C-alpha cells in the first residue's frame, strides 16, 4: 500500500491525540468525525488513556458495545 502523504509519521493507534484520531476516523469512515465529537464521546464514557490520547481499538469496542445496548 502506498504511504499516505497526509499521515503523521510515528502515529500509534494505541495512543492517538484527539485531532489525529478524528482525522483518521473521518478518512476511514468518510463521515465528518470531529475532535468535538470525540470529546463528547469521552464525556459519555468512552475510554481514554491517562494522557488523554485514544486507543482506536478500545474506542471502537466501546462504540460497538454502546450500539449493542441501543444507546
């Protein structure tokens, strides 16, 4: 796969700053995912690392579990 010219080198999917997480999720989903949306999810209980970064796998699992409960 060719490299993504817009990707920040050294991104760790287990510890993404919110702006990077929003950008990656928006590009992957082709939906307008914003940093504000992620902040709202964190306020609603989405998992975050101690330093405020997001683990994409944990965040995705939280979204799936939330959808399963009809939230």
